[in-house]
C-alpha cells in the first residue's frame, strides 16, 4: 500500500527526458520507493540546509533528486546530474 503520492514538477519531467534511457529506469525505481517511505533511512537521503519548507536530496547513481514533502505528497522539484547540484540549489526559489 502506498502512503505517499509522488508528483513531478515540469522541471523534473524535462530533466528526466534529458537523462539516458538506461538511467531513467533506475531513477524511476528510486522515485517509486519514495511512495512507501518519503524519508527512508540510509545515506542516500539528505536534508538540505537553509530551506523552509525542507528540501531533501535523494542519491540515484550519478543523479540527484531534489524533493519536498507536503502532507502525503512528495513533490519532485528537479532530477539533475550530481555535478550541477550546487548550481541548481543556489537557483531554487522556495
């Protein structure tokens, strides 16, 4: 049974389209895992500092998924290459 509904923003959908097909499957699997536990234990989830409401980072191979939790909805903000993480975080307007 799913506890959370995962919703992708327009930016996240565009980001996913740019990722090679083989890696998209891995990321989709990780997003599906967020449906049952939006904050799973382990090193792949990290809360980013300085954001209200909180923004979380999920590691999925060389890509990072930035998301927020609002009630029972997980809003996926971006899916980006790890090399671009700092630049994208600075440009998030939350």
